[in-house]
C-alpha cells in the first residue's frame, strides 16, 4: 500500500467515530488523502516509519493529525508528546479529538503543544460542523511552515 | 593626879564627871542605876562639886606639878578629841552626803530598775508578740506551702489538660487529614467517574445519532413518511440524551469546582452575557432595561453562568409573547446585594415553587419550552456556594422575577 502523500492522519480507536469523521470531511469537500490508524502505537509506527510503515518516506509529513485522546496501548497524549518534541515534526498541526470535556488532560495537551482541542459533539449536525471547520481551517486556510 | 579645877570640871562636862565618879565611886553608885539618873546627877552636881572642891584643895599642894602636866596632857587629848570630833563631824557629813548620794543613786537605780523592769516587760511583751507572730508566720508558711502544693497540683492538672487538648487537637488534625484524604479520594473518584460517564456514554450516543443521520441522508428514499419520522425521533432523543449527560456533568462539576472569590463588576458581566446571546430567526429581540448594578464578591466565571442561565431563561419563557422585555436591577438588603432578572413571559404557578430549583425538574413540558431542567439547579448551587440565596416570584402568564443575593464587596478592597 502506498502511504505517500497522506495529508490527514486520523488516529481513532473507535471505528464509528472514524467513519463519521471521514464522512464529515468528505461531505465538507475535503477529499485530501486520509489514512486511519486505530491506536497510538500504530500512529507512532506511521509517523516514524516503523513496523508495517518502515518503507514509508519519512520526509512525507502529513498536513494534519487528528488525534483521539483516549486510546488503548499508546494514548493520544503520548503520541502528541513524541510529535511535538521532534524538531522535524513539531510544526505539524495536531488537533486533539475527545469524547469528553471532563478529561484531566486538556491543559496538559495545550502545554505539550496541541493546536486545537475538540470535544466531539453528540449531535451529528454539530459533529459534522466541527469536523468541517477543523478541516477547512487546518488544511485550507492554515499555511504550514514547510 | 587628883587636882581638878572647878572651871575645868564645868568645861569637862560629862567626861569630867566620869573621872570624878572614878575618884568616888561609892557616892555615885547609889544613883547610877536609878531610872532618873541624869536628873538626879544634875540635881546633885553642886553637892558633888562642893565635895570635890574641898577634896582638891587638900590635894592642891602636892599635885600641882603633876597637874600641869596632866592638864597639858588633857588639853592635848582634848584637842585631839575635838579634832577627832571635828573630823568625825566632817566624816559624818561626808557619810551623810555619801548616804544621800547613795540614796539618790539608789532612787535612780530604783527608777533605772523600774525602767529596766518596764523594758523587760516590754521585751517580754514583744517576745510574746514575736512568738505569736512567729506562730502566725509558721502558719502562713504552712498555708503557703499548702497553696504551693495546690498550685503544683493545679499546674500539673493544667499541664495534663493542655496535653489532653494537644492530643485531641492532634487527633482532630489527624482526622481532618484522613477525612481530607478520603474526600480527595472521593473527589478524584468522582472526577474519573464523570470523565468515564461523559466519555463512555457520549460515544455510543454519538454513534446512534450519527448513524441515524446517515440513514436519514443516504437512505431517505428507503423510508416512508413514518420511517423518516422515527429517524428524526431517534436523532432528537439521542441529542437530548447527550445534553442531559452534559448538564448532569456540568452540575456535578460545580460541586467540585474551587470557588475563587474576587470583586465582580456586575454591569460589565451582564453586558458581556448580553453580547454573547445568539438569536434564532424570527425570535423576538429583547428589550433590556439594565439598572446600575453594584459590584459583588464572587467567582466571576460562576456568577457569569448565573447571569447566562437567568437571562436565557427570561428570553426562553418570553418567546411566546409578542414582545420580550427584561429588567435587570439590584438593591441592598442587610449587608447583601440582591440582584434580580424580571421578565414578562409565561410565568409559572407558585404552587409548584418547591420544584423550581430541583435538578431536572421542569414546570413546563418539553413541547412548550425546551430544556433539561438543569439551569436553575445550577443557579441555585452557584449561589449557595457563594453563601447567597436565590428565590423567585411569578404569576402565570404575567412573568417571573428571579432574585439572588451575594455578599457586598468591602469598599476598602
């Protein structure tokens, strides 16, 4: 499988949320190439070209990482920490997605350099609206450093 | 040696007479021991002298030389006697004087003795007093010792009491620490429970809502009108459930939130809340009448929530009126400031007043006015956490006025 030119990396353990997110992006006209990984460990493999992603070109950075916070194995926080502490990767916008505004980690996410923190709305209209706005802002409007 | 002249005899007086007696003792012995000797003697002097004179005249011739010598001898002896007598007189006088002196001295000594006796008495008195005083002192000393012992005991008791109090305090502190730890643990548990509830409950509801939405959008042609209605109902209810979960969590979060008190500019806060209001199409644009609102002591973000909830409520329940008017004001009452939000909306029946501030309690149906019934419960909780009170007055179809009181700010701060 060709993992080059991946513009959006979606890190989401819930297949339902992943499906709804991808649908929302597509409906918003954001047809950029998206890759979905199911937990933090796979996300790190993808980002640092390890395991099944060993052959991936490490110089190909995604334009946006949508990162779920609560995941098995490696949490979103740990992935965020690795990305933001890497000088080559830290400029990639990372949007934290979470089901809860009760998370004890909101402040920690911002301290580590998260670019946004989104509580996924229950209502699908609002959920679609939120995903659409994130996509539009970080893919279309935001000018990356490199 | 028996030649005595008459003149000399006269001068010799009694002593001469004695000598004469020696010459003729037979004569004198006849009256010597008589009780009236001297009278008898005197009465007989002439007889004596006459007899003597005759006797002496007879002897004169033989004894004249001896007489001269004897006379001289006598004169000398007489002189000696006189000297001796004079000396005796002087000595007597001296003795008398000395006696007198001695008497004076004795008198003085008596006085001195008396004085001494008095002084002794005084001293004895004083000594007696001293003895009494000593006894008194000894008694006082004993009392003092007793008192000292009592004080020692009292001190010991005090020390014991102090130790007890300290021990109790330590125990209390330990209890407080334990309770605090327990509370912190419970709080933490509640926090993770809230997180779990909000995360784990919201995810499946979001899926229900999202998938139903997909059905509605992508498979609409597969459903008849009833089917579409069912889909809408699923969406509406799942959305509602999401809101309930969010409200419940917001309410439980309030109890755990730290209240940070500062002076709050209420006019500024109300202006911010008004600016943040969003209006749907066709909705009445409210007419606000905001009076001067004195500042209050409170947690700004929480007090803001109170204004948001009360103003939103006023607008919501005025929606069915042609015009929406909201009056916001304040007045002082007993060191508190009472703020109020008054609308001319639907109002409610005061007989259900006790349900007004309950969690998820509603006085209107969801069809009449939407809402979860958490807004006023949150208001009440916030105001209670500020040691204030919240209450309301209402008349059905005429409007409602909500009041809440907060502590006055100290003008010095």
